[in-house]
């Protein structure tokens, strides 16, 4: 029940070796005789009625044991021992329990998910890796976000129909997203179309004005009553501006092909060949 002699760096004195298990003392106690034994070894020997005597001096053992001398304990705790789990540690025997309890990376430990049903024992250094693969770890259901034990995940999803609900929710969200994209695209197309139409009309207006200015400017004929007429005002076209006052009369001949000069905008025009790109003050059919 004691510690193996091979674990110690130096040769262990014989008075520090248990006479029952022949290993170094582990929790030594003394009995009726001067010999010292491990506490577990003496209890096991006393439990047997046929072997209740000391294995060395044959003295009858009693059920009540007492602590050995302080000098024996001091020499025992100063022995240098190597870790029994092959971690490479080397320290006095007094520090061995603390090393086994807290520091040794190779000591077998129970899984933290033991309360959930895991019965595996893993080295202390591999506990984190084991928790990532343990079948009793808690995971989140991808469909309903509920926390369940990993090995019961499929049963949970089948019982609550989580995957069907998640798929329906995903399709609804995707349908809404597509609708929003379509609406945004339509609005963008409308804006682009309107901008294109405005640009085309502006270019057409600029082109027409440039051609009108290139025509020879003839002097306007005197104003007569025959050529004087008024027309109802029209809506302005794009950038053309004019006041809402009464339209002034223009002067010119009534013969075909004669060019007039507008008194409002001073641009030439033909009354028999007017169009919707001309000044709103020009007479003629628009």
C-alpha cells in the first residue's frame, strides 16, 4: 500500500520500509511493537483474525495505533521522489501530495461532465480537449438555440421539429430580403431612367439652340395688325423660364419662309414652322 522503492532517487533506509507491503511508508503508524507500518497495511492485517500478529517480531497487534516518532517522519518527508505518473517532476516527499493534487499533468481526473453521465477518466492535461469531444457536453441547437446534451441533440430536434421550423423561418427571411432587393432595384431603375430622359432632352435642346443660332439673322419686318396675334400660354419645357405677364406681340411678314425675331428672347423663328423646343412666347402652332 506504500510507495514503490524504485521511485526514489537514493536508496531508502530499511527502517523507512513497511514490513507488510515492503514499500516506503505511506501514512505510517506504530502499534504494540516498536515496528512501524503503513496505516492501510495494518488495518488490512487486523481485519484478518488469523494474522493479527506483527510479521517481524510476531507480537500480537492491537486495534488502536499511534503516531511514530517525529525523527522518523522528518527523515521520511525529506526523501527525494520522482513523480509516479512520468511527468518528470522531482521533489521531496513532503511536496508529493500537493503535486499529485494540483500540478501533475498526467494524473487521471474525472470528466467535469460526470454529473451529466460521463464516466471517462482523462489526464489533467487533456481535459480541455476531452470537453470539446465529450458526448455529454452542452451544445446549442442550431434551429431553436436551446442548450441540450450533445448525445441527445438529434432526439431533441426530431421531437420538437426544430429543423422544419428553422427552414421555414429561413425561407421567410430570404423571401423578404429578395423583395427588398427587387424594390430597391426598381427604384434605382426609375431614377436612372428619369435622369437619362432629362439628359437626353437637355442635349436635344442644346443642339436645337445651336442650330437656330447658326441661321442668318434677318431684320424683322415692321409690325402690322395682320401678323399680330396672341396665343394662350403653355407649360415651360425643362430649363426655359418666362414670367406670367401678358405675352408681347412679335412683328414680321405673313409670307411663308420669313424669319422673325422674338422681342422677348431675341431669337429667330418661323411662325409657319414652330415646334415645342422654341421659346414659349413665339407665335404659331406648338
